């Protein structure tokens, strides 16, 4: 168990008012959690302090070789005033998987959870309650050794910041348009595609700019070898409903194992929907669209929750889904997941954890 020192701010910010639209990731709360690591000493000095800039050497390794990881989860306020986290154990487990992959020291799971709960408790008043909002929790670790050689750092900072958020996409629950990338790739098997590290996101930016310029919200990636099998979208996993069956790409090493992805699979199976995790080719999607069996497409993610997809563009083929509206399964998934997160539906899976 960590002995967390708490230093409260003497200058609290004004909480965003109820009418604030809460653009994703733009407002930060009063406090942050921070803890240091040094080889030989381990993780030490856990503390909650006022939210503030970091003081780092320009030679800190994170700036040069990108040794960093991050996670994303959310806290919700229930109607009866409790604060709930959604499946934090899954994020913590994945964080340590990422750490192992990029040679960052692991954080004991119970310490990680204690750190999240402590900082969320301190800034509990920041949890928004308007429909579709939550407190986004962003834990991350950066390598801080002042050194220009390539090797794992001996020093790190583990930090958790908090941001009251609304919908990730400006479209909200309205369907997004997705561009299927045919030039660049995001990740390959054996690389770091399944790790939650910034490098995967910077790899996506050039295509994202191109997609935006064409009027699309996000990029859907194909596999890096055959350029044929569907992988994931920049900020979410992807699902298709074809002829009654729910399909999502299998976790093959280059796809992020999403927590919402896992929850959606569990719910669809409980609802008796045939569900398959397997390779899905772009030709299969195109054929399903052409023969009228592509019933629904949606993305899943912590930030995105359930995001219906209304249009896919692959080369010159424009595939319209659900007449551009939200499909019944996407809507049911959104209602069920947010219902559990907000404590309005019975949590039979024990997915929520009280702070
Ligand atoms: C999340 O959904 O939590 C993510 O980390 C995706 C990020 C692009 C916002």
C-alpha cells in the first residue's frame, strides 16, 4: 500500500459550469498524482499535488526515443452521489503489459488502483453530471533520464491527470464517417501496436490529417503486411454486424485490446447474438455492403464509448451504413454500457468499482 502525501491547491480553479460543452481533453482539474522511479530504489514518493507544469531536462529520454506509455479510463457520478470507475483492473493490467513491452518498470496493481482512487477522490467535485459527460482519467509514465544513448531509462515519472469531458467526437452519438487508409500502416505483428504508447498515435497522424481534409472523422487501418485485413480505428476498436453476426478483428498483436471492446463482446454474447473475433478483409465488408447484409458498424473505446459509423470510404467505394443513422445494436450497447457506468443498471458483471 502506498503512503500518498496530499498537498491541496491554495488556488482552486472555477469548476466548469453546467452549460459548458466540455470539449474532450481541454480542461484539467486542480490536482494530479505523481510518483518517481529510480533503478535500485523502485517507485517512491507518491503524492497528490496541485496540477502544474513539469520541470524536465531537455535531454530527458522521453523527448528523444519516446519511451512513454499512457492509459485512459473514466469516473462517473451516480444519481445517488457515488463515484464509480469502470473496469479499472483491465486498464491497470493493460498498462503493465505495455510497460513490459517498452521496458518501463511495472507498477503493482493495487498501488496503481490506490493512486487513481486517491486523486479522483481529491477532485471528486469535478466529475460532471450532464448526460454524456464523465471524468476522463489519464495515467501515463515518461522516461526522464538525461541521456542521449538508446537504452531503457533508469528514472521515470508516473503521473495521473484528470479532465472533465463530453463526447470524444463532435458528432456525439451521431454516426461518424471513416476513411479506410490505403497508403500508410499503423502497426505490424511483433511491433508495438497492442501497447498503449504514443508512438502508435503519432504514426496515425498523417493519415488522420488526410482523412480530415476529405471530410472524414477518423482513419480505419488495414494490416501492415497484406493491406487487406481490418485492424482498428485511430481512437477505437471496430465492430461490424453482417447478416445478424457481430464481427470484430481478432487480437493479433497489432491491435489495441480495448476494455470497451471486451465489454461489448461480453454483452453481445449474453444477448444471444452470434459473435466472431477473426480476420475480416476489406473485400468481405465491401461485398456485404453490395449485397445489403452490412447492417451496422460501430467503434468502441473509453473516450469514444460506442460511436456509430454512418459511412466508410475505401478507395473510390463509399459505403453508407444504416442510412447514416444509429443502428439498434449500437444504441442498445451505448444505453447498456453507460447505464452500468452511471449505476443506473444492475452491474451483474461487477465491472464498476466505487472510489
Ligand atoms: C481512450 O479511449 O481512452 C484513448 O486513449 C484513445 C485516445 C485517442 C483518446
